């Protein structure tokens, strides 16, 4: 299933987005690490191919299957994976069911592992999909 990420909030505690399918139906929310005082993600707006493969995050002892976003100048290993806070990503797309905002703490996304499983189930049988990222 091809997906589109629509960025909603550029904050120092993360870039929060809505991910929709080809019918503009919400599939999940995403969180990307924010870099700099003017929060910027590693993935610029554009069209990308995402390819299924086995990867390992820092601190993991085994690989897991996910999709890597290809064709990002100066970066590789931009993955879709679980995590809840800005610190859980080094530029990857963390996935969750909703964004929780706060007046005192960092914003976060929820149900990340469950949403990651749902995301992988939606992409069952596909080796690649097209990702569109809009500002």
C-alpha cells in the first residue's frame, strides 16, 4: 500500500505527522527526530521508494523486518519502526496510533509496537511501496 506522510507539527521535541493511504484515510501517526533550533527532519518532502529488508537498531541483538526509505541524500537506514519519543529516533519514522501533546513534557506518540505490527500487516506481500512526504 502506498502511503503519504503529512507533516503537522515541527517542534524541537519531534516532527509529528499523519500518515494516510491512497484514499487519504488515516493509517497511523508518525514521529521523526527534530534537528536544530528550527526543527528539521532528515527526510525532505518528496517521493521515495521504501524497500523491505532486515535491519538492526542500535542496542538490538537481532535483526527485524521493516521498510527502509531509499534515495535520501546523505542518509541511509531511515526506517519505519517503533518508539514513542523524539529520542527514540535518529531520523527514522516512528509509528503510533495517536499524538499526545503536553504543556509540560515532550510530546509523544502512543501504541507504537501495536501500530508497527498493523503497518507491517498492511504491507504484507509487498517488497516495496511508494512514500510521498509533504510539508
